[in-house]
C-alpha cells in the first residue's frame, strides 16, 4: 500500500466511526513501518474506537514486526506498554483488554530472557503506574484482573518455540502461588467470608463486586492448567473453593443480590477442575477424599 499523500489524520477520523472502508484498509497500514507511530497516536485519541484500534495495531506490530525494532527500542517498549495499560484502566473494558493483549504479546516475546519474575513485576508496575497517573486503585485492579485472565489464553494460542515456551512456563509456575493468592483474596471478598490479612486495597474493592469476583474465579481456572505441585497450595485453594460455594448457596437462597449464577458457575468450575483434573487428582486423591 502506497502511503504517498495518504492522510493518516483523516484515516483516524474514519476509524472513530468506524467506516467499513477504514476497517478494510487498517491491515495494510499495520504492515507498514509507520504502523508503530500510528498505533501510539490512536491511543492518544479521546475517541474510544480509535484507542481500541490503536491497541490492536500495537499488538499486531509486536506479534508480526518485532524484529523491525532494535534491542534498545524493544526494551523501551515495556514501560510504554505498562503506562498505556495504566492510562486505559478507566477506559471501556474492550479498550483495556486490547491494550492488555498488546502487553501479553510483548511478554511472550521477552519472558524470561529479558523479563524475569514477570508476574509479580507486571502487577506491581501496573499498580505503580496507575498511581502515578492519578488513577483510582480499583481501576488499577480492573487492569490487573483483566491481564491475569487473558494471559494464560494468549500463552496457549500463541505459537512460540518449544524451548522458549518451557522457560516461560517455568517462570510462570514459580509465580503461581503469588497469582493464586491474589485472585483468591478477591473471591473471598464475598460477604460472609472469613476476613484475611494483608489484602491489597484494589483486591478488597473488587471483592465487593460479584462481576469481578466472577472474573477472578475464571482467572483462577485459567491458571490451574499450569498445575499445582505443592500440597500446601492445593489443599487451601480447594478448601476455600468448597467453603465459598457454601456461602454462595446461602446468598442465592436469600435472594439478596449479593451474587448471581455466573459467579456460582465460575466457582463450581474451579472446584470441579481441581477434583476432576487427572494429574492433580492422582497426586492428591487421598487429600481430596478427606474434604
């Protein structure tokens, strides 16, 4: 696609609608070197459609044109992506999710060789960047849970070398206790649950909303696929899941609008996966039988 006399500003205006013509032309723009700059320009727009397509373009460029960036530019992209996630944490969820997809795609390129201890690092960085940007802590929590829910999906569907994938999965497994502790602190925000200490502010806030408790349950289910190798982690999570189901049942019977069927289904899916997973069931069969 020739870019001579191509009006990117007018094209961005067309994407704000978006027009069918603009959507058909977007993949061609994404193939061009100028696509990098165009992505960041769109993300500065006040129009949410433009931001969405800007994040989408950025994710596509990272996935397809990574090698067009020198090493310095690749490294500089990490704080820029963290900043973008923090900035978009109060945008519509489709925009936030697309920016998180770009961050996840970057992580798949750099973890662990250029980004070790990835999961604690990314969560801390999003929190700090959101705070620096003056964003509410609950909004930062939206971004964090959204990322934790989508990253395992991105890892599963992205084709990467087997050696790199093995190293990446190992880095992820090492941080699994941290991730599961964070997510379970959210689902235990359900009224009637025992109080737990040292819960991040955003986790307490999200725990008061059954929509985000549901998403935390779904994220837990995604992370279980990596396996729980320690009895000291498996048992508390399974016990917690069974206990939360009992509390959820009480709320449903009282019809107090504290929860909904989606949250119950998500919690049940986690417990069923833990009990029915072939690998975990074989390892913890005696433990499961006592619960």
